[in-house]
C-alpha cells in the first residue's frame, strides 16, 4: 500500500512507503518541491489586495445597523457629506436596486437571490446600511457617525424555534413561507419503516451545532478603479474572481469586458470568500461616483459582522441496527440557521442532507433538511459545507451503537463502511473507496485495541480517552453545480512552460500542484513551469477555488492542456529528428525515441528558432467538466479531560486520508494539519455568539472568539493513502481541501466519551458544558 | 487612528505639568499595548499622549535579598519574565508575566501599564497584591506610596488622579519558607484573558501556615483578597481537608459575573478548583 507519512513531531519528515522504487529524478508528482510562490512570499514581494496603493485613492467604510430587524424610515447623510474630506455617501436611496444572489454561481441550485446592495430594511444587527468614501479612513469613520438613521423596529427572530413558530415574524417576503429559504430538501431511498422493523437496536438523538467562523488571516478587502474608458478594475480577496466579475457587471449594468477582477495572492478564504459581499459592490460604486480609486477593508470585527459563518443548527437522527451491526434504517431531520440571507444555505442544506445517504451504507433512508432565515449574521459556504454538521452526529451515533451492541467502534464502522459501487450522495456509484483502508491503517498505527483497553476504569482527576471519527467528501460541487475547469498551457521558445489558470491562490499551494501536474505530464522539470493566475482579462474562465476541486478539476484540465502541448512538441521534434512523432517521448527534459534508438533532442532544441526555422508557437487549452469523486478519512484522537475544570486537551491525532494520489506531500499534509487545527477549535472552543434577546454579536473579534494557537496543537502523525485513485483526477488525484475538518469533530467527541463516559451531542464542547454534564446539571 | 499631540517630557515634573494642562484629554504612554489599540478602536479619547520613556531611571529593575524588588514604571513584562530573581523569588508574578498575552506584546507592555489599566482579569495584579507590592506615585502634591491592595477601585479605575504618575513598585523580599503560585484559568494557552486567576503567597512556620494571602482575579470588579479563605489556614497545618475548606471559602467570597467567556456559576466553581490547586502549588514550593 502506497502511503506518505508526515509526522509533525519529527519536524515534517516525510516517509514514503512502497513508492514502486521511484527515485528522486523520476518526475515531480509526489515530491514536496519548493512552492512556486515560496520566494515572493518569503521576501514579502507577493502582492495581496491590501498592498495596492493608487494615486488619489480614497478609503471607504460601511455604517452598520445597531438594530436587528427594522425598516429604515429616514436616513440623513447631509452632515456626513458636509464633513471636509468626505467625497461620497451611499445609502439604499442612491445605489442600484438589483435583487441578486449572495454568491453568483451560474445555473446553481446552491444559492438564493434575496439580497440588495442596500435595502430599505435591516435584517440583522451589523448589516451594512450606508457607505462613505473619504480621503482617509479616520474621516470616513467619523462620517459614519454623522449619518442619522431613523428606524421603525420590527419584531425579530433569533433562534430556529422562534423563526419556525407559527405566526413568526418573517425575515423575507420571498420563499415558501415559515422563514424557509427553500422548500425542504427530501431524500428517500428504500423503506425506513420496514428498516426499523428489522432492527434489533434503535438509537435516536438530538444534535446541536454551534456557529464557528472561518477566521481567515486576511480580512475581506478590495480596491476599485474606473479608467477613462469606463472600465472597472477591482483587486479583491475572493475565491471566485470570475463570479465577482459576473455579478458586478450584472448589477452595474456593464458588459463583462468592462470589468476586470484581479486576485494575486490571498490570506485564506476557507470557502467563506466565495460570496459576493456588500463592500465589493460599494467599493465599485464609490469609485464610480468619485472618479477616484477606492479601497475598502474590513476590520476584524467586520469579518464577523459582514462575513459568513458555518451554519448553526440542529439535527434529529434515528438509526436502526441489526445485532451484527448492519444499519437497517436511517432517518434524519436537519434544520440549519442561515441567518438573515440565504447565501449558500440551500447548497449547504442539500449537501449536508444528501451526505447522510452515505459514509455508512444504509438502504433505507428518509432525510429532510430545512434552511431557515433568522435575524442573525449570515451563514454561508465554509470548508465542510454542511457535512461537518451531519457527520458529527452520524459518527457519534455509530459510536453509541458500537457500545450498545458490544462491538468495537472500528469494527462497526468497517462493517458499514461505504463500498465501491454504492450510491454516493451525488447519486453516482462510488468509484474506489478508501474508508476501509483508512480505518484499518489508523487502527494499526495507534494500536487501537490495546490503547482503548488502557482507558477502562480510570478514576483520577485527569482522564484519557481514544476516539475515532470518519468522513468522506466530494471533490467538486457536482451535481449542485455543473462545473468546468480550464487551463491554458504555452511553451516558450526556450522550452520553459507557462500555465494560465483562473484558480485562485488561497494559500493552499494549488498553483504549485498545478505546475507539478503540467511538469509531470510534459516530462519537464517543475522549475521550468511558471503559473500566471488571478486576472480575469488574461487567464481562462474559472468557476472559483472551492469544493475541494482545484487540484482535481483544474489539475485535470492542466494535464489535458499539457498532454496537448506534448503532442505538439513531439511533432516539432519529429521534424527535426526526422522520425515519426509516435515513436518519440519526453523524458526529463529530452525528446527521445521510445525504443531508445537514434539521437535525441532537448526540449529547448525542439522549439527554439534556428536559421531558417522560426520558433515554435505551442499553445493548448484544456477543459474538464467532472462529475464527482470522493476522498475518505479516519481520524484517531487521544484526549485528556480535566474532570475538575472540564478542560479538554487533544493529546495526539493520527489522521489517515485516502485521496487517490498525493501530488505534494508537505502541502497536502499542511491542508490536513490546518483542517485539524480548525476542527479542534470548532469542536472545543469556537462559537460566534449572538445575544438571543436582541441579536447583538457578543464576540465579534479575537478577544472572545478563541481559536487554538500553535501552543494548543497536539502532535499530528499524518498518513496519506493512495489506494483508491479516481480515473477522472489528474494521475488519480482527488480533493483534500475540506476533508480534514470533518472527521476530527466526532473523533474528539467519541474520545471524550471514552475518557469520562459523557456523550456530547453538541459543539463546541466547552469546559463549562463538560463540568455541567459531570455535575449532572446540564 | 485620529491625530493626537505627542509629548516627550524628560522629567516627572514636566510630565505632571502636561497632565495638569490637559485635564481630560491626555493619556500617559509607556508600552502602548493597550493605549494604542484603544485609540485606534476609539474606545478611548485622547488628544494628547505623554510619552514617559524619555524620563530617566524609570526603567530599572533591581533585587536585593533584604529589600526585595524595585521595578520601575518602564520595565517590560518580558524583562520581568526573563529576570532570574523574579523566577526564583516571585514565582506567582513570574507565572503571570509569562502567561500575559504573547511574547511580542510582553516585549513592549510594562508592568505599570498592566496595573494602571486595572482590568479585573489582568494577570499580574493578583500576584502583586499577594506579594504586598507597593506602588510609588508622583503627583502635583509630591510623592506617595499606595499598597496594590488599595490601588484598584473598579474596572479601569485606580486611586491615581489624572495628573499622577505611577513611577514604580517595591515588592518585599520573601521570608524563608515562602511559596508562591499563580494559576490562570483560560480557554487556551496563550493570547488569552483569564476567566479566573488565583495568586497565592504562603509562608510556612514549621508545619503550619504562618502567613497567607490569596488573591482572586476576574471574579469581581477588581482583584480581591479572599480573607475568609486565608483565615481557614493561617496558624494551622495545611491538611487537604482544610485546603478544601479554604477553597470553599474563596468561592463564597467571589462575586463573578456571567459573560460570553463564562457563566458566573462556572467561574465560582473554578475559583474553588484553582484556589485549591494554587494552594497546593504554593505549599509544595514553600516546603
């Protein structure tokens, strides 16, 4: 079994087992090459949107509401406009009134058209209601205070119970009623009634999910400039530059070739930067109004108020089991709180609900997912996209079932693990399944049986426990969105290669992986491939960097384009070598005969001009429209619980991931470690809290929203398997972006149960919740 | 950040004069780790900032086995953390210093600033009170000394008048047989505000407790002594049952609030647990 092992305790050492005897020189894939953006980032030359400074640039700021639900009766901007240095003020009275999607995916079932740039209504505390452009941030801020607003307050709903009560105040006039964003998502297979009738054991549980947020390092920011031809250029920290371009053009009423969106580098997004935000419209409008460049940057507080969180919510889950562990039926009712706007709520609800058809196979399912408006900040897309929530409950209930049936949880999960050919959540048969491999390998790695045995009969203050959690996640958003990955590859006349891609660089190392794929396919050195990205006027159209699909989908498109270039290159070489192109191949930068006969040429010699022969012009496009592939993981976790304070420490994590082909082991392990850090935070401490009496945000900032830091992180021994490559992915590769955040949560919850015998059906599992549960007061 | 007028006095007199000249709108500036953030976020208004760093001799940190520590107003938390005699003789303060914010913040933040900010959850306050530290103050009426125990009036409020400068602290030398501890109860290991803080300074006379001060942070508008808890142990052998009883008394003396960090009830429970643990740590160090 091929596996890369990365152990953070051993300073990132990579062990690669069973790699078919590949040597250092044998290609680029699977090697942790120096990241393509390493030097520019290390030296501070990499450009982020916030680095853009333009002559005459103004600063824009947003005034945010201090009520949760109200009609704006009057808004007076005269005093703000009179303040020296203020150049423009926008309100709902002078911006275009265009109803738009929160996230502009074309032909997408994921999102809802329910937003205006500014409305005459306020739907949550902290929503933007006016914007100012001034010669300095300070003056802009001062002007915000001078804007006078008179509200007619409306009754508000802050919780799911309030929003779904009969006669509840409605957050929107649209939708099917009852504060629903969309009609309930219903998935039904087989017959649950007969499934439950067959069961020897039936478990039911109510689960409750908190509101973690993405906390990307770089706050949302954009800079806008209109040129003399009335063309808009916008630098923005966005995962979806072409989507931003599209919706800006639509709302501003200009054609696509008059909007150019630039994203060089980003300080993270985690899915949450695939919406179109108020400030992006406002920045463009303020720049148009003032005829000057305008910069708008969120404060950290605004990344909470104006950003997107994961959906909080609830789930009722009922499953039937036979004595041998086989699952006979599964019924679930999921209710997600999308906040004041739909954003990705419909997509998250759909993906989360359908995810419950799988992971652990079950022929009889009856699932319902609802997405509900409340007068709270907006929940949207976020790494794990609805699956984090539902698999938390599903996996915990499997752990409960194992105990009730007297089985080991690993054994029970293996018995029910999804298999090749099973119907995936997307409705397609699964090609290759890695879940069993992950479970077996992890159990072996941590010595599962004995370590679990060692946690029996503890009575000290500090108690340890081991838990396991599983997950699977799709690469690409299919079938919610029919996606398309594009790449253009050019070969220069010295044999070097340029890849043009629209995929955003969130900081994941995606461009490095894409360059590796091109190098591998072409047979040239990684260092000979450079990447051009992040300019909608230059690079091929891209749907955006999300849904764990960049390496999988754009990687495949890049591979196709590179394969095309290789054919063109061999044709060139064939002329010069006077041989049939079909007999030639590219090996380590040289064009050689497949049978080793005759002379060879360097790639450079094949394309560079010689007297009488011009340089070869080699360019190719690749387009890939994938369906879906699934990656798998099992996380094994050891925790220690302080039974006097309720504090939970994660002592070690052994994540085992199967994702087809590891392109760059260190970058892939970085994704996994980062997902685990984020997941530990979400499971134990992170929760963006809204006061349910008035809708105010109580911890919109890092003083009281606590993520784990380096010192809080346990050692992680990451194992990456390549046992179920996907024929659709480049060299068999599947996605790894979202997977790592999913399994860690239930693994921790199950480990906590193993330590102290208390089940938590909620996250975050705060010390206070632990203490209350131990004291029996919860 | 809004414009401010910046002043660099070179004597204490000059600093006090500046503060007198701008009765409502001037702020002292030493480390700036609170001040600059508050100005930027507009939670504090100041038109004048009076930098103390040009005044000589405010940056001294000295230790004498008999006289104890003298710590000038400009001594940074990081300097304290790295001073061997702080670690050896003022273990509670040392522990508080090394858990305050982050290393970059501690490189700039001063002990005096942490004290003058008077946050109920400030880490260095409980051990300073437990160690009977005295604040040296200079003002229009000359010099005066105030014990730290009497220094705090409420969140952000101290006995200092607007014009007065805190010039430094004296902390008595520990008597033989003294053990100290500080436990910060928070949600993570660094960059954290205490949910509950407990400082203990305990002196043994043979097998029994001769002297004891227990100070609680983040459970009242100011750090507070827990005199009932102290009395449970003073003059007695610190048996586990008595320590438990002292912890219970500390709970009874605390007045925590509920907020987004914790409920009052959880804070009370943690006062009990961490007082017991702090007592055990101090006792171990004293033996």
